C-alpha cells in the first residue's frame, strides 16, 4: 500500500481505491466511516464499533491496514476535516454534541483542557531541536527589525511575540494587515530585517503569500507551524514544529506561546550578554 494518508481527502481516496480488495468486514467498516465522518471524529472506538456493527478490533485492524499505528491516529484526520469545514465555534459545539450525545460541564471542560495542555507542554522540550532554536535566535539577533505575522488564530502568538520583543528592546513590527495593507506592510521589510511567521493547518493564504514573498526576496524566515509537511516549513530558513493540545476539535495555543516566550527571553539574554561584553563607551550592536 502507498504512503499513509496525511489528510482526510487522501484517506477517502485511498479507501475508495482499495475498497474492492478489502474483506467483507473491512468493507462494512469503510462504508460506516465514510458515511458518518462527524461521529468518527469524536466517538470512542467502542461506541463506533457498536454503531458500525463490528468489533473494536476490526476498527483497529482497518486503521492498521491503511498504514496507521492505531485507530486514534486515523481518527485525527476526521477531526482535522471537521475543524477545516466548521470554523465557527458554535457549529463545532453542536457537532460534538450531536456526535457524542454529551453536553460536558464547565468543570469537566476545564479539566480536559488543562490536562491536554499540560501534556503538550511536557512534550515540547523534547520535540524542539536545540540547534534549530539557536539558528532562529541567530537570525533574530542579526536582524535590524524583526517583522512578525500570524493570521486569525495565530495572531495571538504573533502579537505576543511582538510585544515581548519590544520589552527586550529589540525593534519589532507586527504585520497585522490592518485596512487590507498587508502588501504595503511587507514592503517595509528591509534587506537587513527578518520575518517570524506563525501559521497552523489549514494555513491562512495571507501567511502563504508572506512566506513566498520572503523567500523570493531572500528575507530570513523563521516559522512556527504544526508539521514538517506544512507548505510554510518548506520556505523557511528555520521551521519550529509544535503540537498543540486538542479537546473536542478545539485546538490550543499553549505550546506556541511557550515557545515564542522562550525565543524572546533567550534573545534578551543574548543581547544582555553582548552589552556586558562591549567595551565601555561603545554601544552594543
């Protein structure tokens, strides 16, 4: 079988292509999964098996047959599809309730989000290559101005990073596209500057455009994104991949904010060390 599908559309195409060669039970499973993608996104293996009329082990065997290590890994593609198709939070809430038949209380949600974010924070240091961190800091340290951009959900991380850079006395500019002037703001990025771009799936078109222009103009580009397969990662000088917590299709920003804070403070430490090392009477670079 070919490479493991990376998104729902690839999975759907592969299932359709391989359907005739599947066993009767796996064909039954395939029909259920493709006919009920919303339920598959959230329900447990036990509940889905009951609804599909198969055993839980059949669902796991089905996922394994398409290259996934387990059912939850395949289920993530169904969740990502729902997030992409239902950007409105109210619609996602209704989808979760319809798929699971549950109405979680505020206390339960708080525990779920707290636990999920705790786990991604514990994993973050082991996922980030220290050499990539240092390369990103090298780019920011050399830059006259660090321009920062993040569209929609990513805007929170971009605006915080800009704020933090100002407080370590690093010249920074937030590309916010206010008034539709994203193009004009990009023109202000000089040859001695650098760009920090934050973007997650499904990767805002504004972010793609900015990354492509930076690459074309030779502007050093650091990206915080969610996959090495991201179209932005391929354009970046340094790509820092984070995995955010997800609870009932709602993705967090905890890991990205932690990483951006680390970058800002580490850069501040570098600048302070450089200032201490500079001869008296001279300004640090």
